[in-house]
């Protein structure tokens, strides 16, 4: 397995790094969509974050269930053990990060009949797919805008329910599948289906740095990493450790972060000003601002937090305005400037 580039060594792309950290702190936000130029560190940052995430406690079962979870989010085996009064033994394991390749079949993604057991033992058994492996972790899709429609439909169903239902070849299996969905891609290669785009909590645009010092720093660090990955990772170990501890502290602080009515009112005003459909935008905006507050060690969400995450939370939720040639990013930034300067 290749050594991932350290997350803390990723230069610039602050919005992308902040959004990934917020999603790691509060998975209920709904994941992160990262669109932009090739070679701007999209997959590098995502894999780097996965490598430094704190370990999680998991039951030794197929789906790595949370031993403290309620019955409705446990797999069938763990529910049966708890109902029988047996202790769910657990251990510390790395947070799973699963790649969903573009050429993956539906069976590989959602799971299917275990043909080997069916042929050799005559038993009908379920072979879990990538969605099962990603439970409680991250599901990463590179070139997400090129994903086949039937896989998009499967992802939408699971993302909405947090469970994967497989019914085929006489099997009927339901298992937990709660994960942070992270997608990346180049918008020039095709548009993302609106239904899937709306499922991502945060949307980030990354661009090639235009100032010479930043470009030089990126090239210098990447070259040093490729010449001696182990030495480079060791050099950045302390900085990655700081980020790991920051995530742990933020997760502990998150439940106690307050959102005053004045902040809720601001969020509603901003979404009304932009004309976003539904209330998912406001909900995501508040959750992202609360995650950012926890990341920064604050116990109350204020205007500063809303301003920092507004563009990421709302840019992909705007209706297209044929009379406004400016992009969605500019429209959000303009609305934020007008609202918060009043």
C-alpha cells in the first residue's frame, strides 16, 4: 500500500482542507464534493486526512459496528448478541477509507451472493460490497461526475437511509452503511447529477495556484516526498499529530457547541437572499458552522463561523440565473458581504 502524502504538508487549498476536517468532525454534514483542475491535490488531501484520523472502537464483526450504538444501527449479528445478553467485544481499528472505482460493478458496490459458498457448500450467503466496508468511515469516489447512473441511484438510496438493502438470488439482506461521502472530479469532463450533488453537504472548488512562491513550494515538497517518502512523513509527523489531536478535541466539544437564535436567523436570511431550494442548505450551513466552531475551540456559533463556511455549504444549491453571468461562488460571496455588512 503506497504511503500517503501528509495532510499537514498540503500547501494552500485552505477551503478544501477546512471542509474535509469539518466532515471528519461531524459526519452528519453529508460529505464533501471537491471539483477543480487536475493536479491540485484533491485526492492527495483526502488520502492524507484518512491516514491521520484517530482510530475508532469497533466490534469484531463484518461491518465494524460501534459497540455503543443503538440497536437500530447495529448489524443483525450484533443485535442478536446484545439481545442474548452477550457483551459486544471491541477493539481499536483504523477508520476505513474505501475507494469506489469507476468501473466497479453493482454487485461489487452493494454486495451479492457468495458464489464460492453457494457452489461448494450449497449455502446462500451474502458477500458484502464496498458500501459495507465503508461503514463508519469514508467512501471516496474519484471522477464522481463520470459515475454510472445505476451506481448513483444505489448511492442515493443508501445515503438517504444509512442502510443498504440487497434483494437478489433469493437473498434479502439489510445492513448498516453510514459513511462520509467524498467525491472529486474535473467539471470539464462532465456534470454531476443534481440529485447526487445535493447529497453532498459541502462543495469545494480548487484551482491551480497563480502565485510563483506557492507553486515553487508545492513542487519542492512533492519532489522531496517522492524522493524519500518515509523521511518526509517522519518530518511532518508532529504536524499531523497536532491535526489529529485537534480533530479529537473538536469531536468531544461538538455536542456542547451552542447555536443562538440570532445565528439561526442569519443563516435563514442568507439562504432566503440566495433563493436556495428547501431547508437542506440552512441545516448544512448550521452544522458546518458548528463543526468549524468546534474545530477552532469555540463553544458558540457566531457570524464569523457562518461567513467562513457559507460558500462551501451553499454554492452547489443555487438555481441557475440566466440574467446573472457570475458563478455561484461569486453570488454567495456577494450575498454574504451584503448581509453581514448591514
